[in-house]
C-alpha cells in the first residue's frame, strides 16, 4: 500500500511540477518553505517566505459528518483527492513559483497513520522531483510554534496550554524546539470531552463548535459539574464525561424534553467546568515556574469561552497572554511551514527513508 500511494503521488507531483500557471509568479532569495499538514481530516498546504506566511489553504472533509466522527480510511482517501489542489492553490495564492521552493516541511506525527502517509509521501515525492530537502515536523510542536506567525510573539521561556481533541498538555517552551511537557491528561483530552458531550446531547458532528455556539446563549452557573482532583499539573476528563452522562440520563428520565429545553444552559455549564479545569492547572504551573508569558494553542484554543477565560485570568494575574488567530488554531499547514522555517535555518533535514508515526512524543 505504501509503495502504491507513493508511486501514485510521484506521478501526480510530476504533473504538478511541469504544469504552467498563467499568472505572475515571484522568485525569492530567502528561505521558501512549502508546508503540508494531513494528520487527521484536514488537508492543508501553506507557503512561508522568510518566516512570513503568504498562504494557508485548508480543505475540510464533510464526509465524516454522516458517521459522527472521523473514519480513518475515508480520511486518507480524501487526502489523496485534496492534496494536489491544496498545494496548487497555496502556490497561486502566495504567487510563488514551484521552482522557488527551498524545502518541504510535513507533519510526521502524531496522527492517523493513513492520513499522515499521504502527506509524507507527497512531501517526499515533491522534494525528490525538485531535488530539495524535506523537514519532518511534530504536529504538537507546530501548534506551539503557531505563535511565531505574525508580529505578536511570546518571549522564551513561556508556558503553552495546548488543547485539542486528542491532546491536553501544559508545555514549558524554552526555545523553538526545546519543549518539555510538564502536565498532560491521564485519560481523555479536553476536546474529546466536548465532542463526547455533544454526542450525549444528540448534536451532529463536529460537536465542539456547537457546544461553543450554544454556550454563548446559556447560563454557565445553571448546573455544577465536578472538578477532578488530580495531583500536580496533570488533567483528567474521563470522570467529568461520566458525570455529564449520568446527569443527562437521570434528568431525561424525569423529563424527556430536558435536553431540548435546557440545551444552552447545559452547554454553558459543561464548557465552564472544562475551562476552569484547564485554567486552574495552568495557573498552578505558572506560579510554580514563575512565568508570566502564557500561550494557548490547539484546536480547542478556538473555543470562545477558553479564549475569554484566559484573557480575563491574565488581566487579573498580570500575565502576557498569546492566542493565535483562529485560522492557526485548528490543524493547518501554516504552523507546519513556520516550524519548517526554523528547522531550515538549523539545517535540520531528514532523508527519503522517513516514515510517518502515529505516536510522536513532544
């Protein structure tokens, strides 16, 4: 299967390489990085020129909505359909020639193995066709480095709360690639707790944005859910998830219309508890390390309640808070490209024998 996908993508890349665009393209004398992200269900391509993002194309996959979650096999197949158009659009938007690309940065992991395989194979094939180096990128490190897109950059060291559907971490960031995970979830991630809550409530996939939407209309103090008492800076969300399940089950037994009549308040109350769990641990870690530069990253960093909560807590305590633009919160190739830029400056390249990794430690 690996050889088949690689051969197919090499053929497609050669077609892309020798096709001619009809608009004006620009050549650069500074590092030009093509970033590729395909870790889950978003196919994304980005162009970074000398540390500046010129394009960030993200193609979503609506096919998973019918199944209530990402189907890995379907995701990899759609990545194969989307990756060539995404890269071509990234080049067109940035007005950058294919011949100007100095290196291809790609997500090596963590993620869905089949999805990663498409991105890795494309990056290797494109680089082979153009005789340029390739750069592997850790997806979770890239979320942190999204803060170096634009002008408002944190200073080292800083703490980054990285929250997504699969990860919840507090990361001590000492340098661009010197990161230490000082706290993480012991079971479910915060994003997973939101997604599973949305399923319990009968909301369609993806549920996280809907929880956020309805929470804006509800009373966050309507219902009280427990906060896990986990030592240190680690998190746990499995108990909260179970508490929500039993709460909904018991109330629906008494009133079959309970969810419909109280949806906004339920979402607001669940979101508040998840946010307080995250921020309480973050505050504890910040006090321990004596750090006032605090960042937020990952897909759940797009959540309105979490963004507001961090800013309010930061104003109260005196933190310098950093939150990426919305387009750089969820999975995107811009964060891969900016990580690739800093690795390019170090000459940190990998060979054509590189393979994707479903699990990849920070």
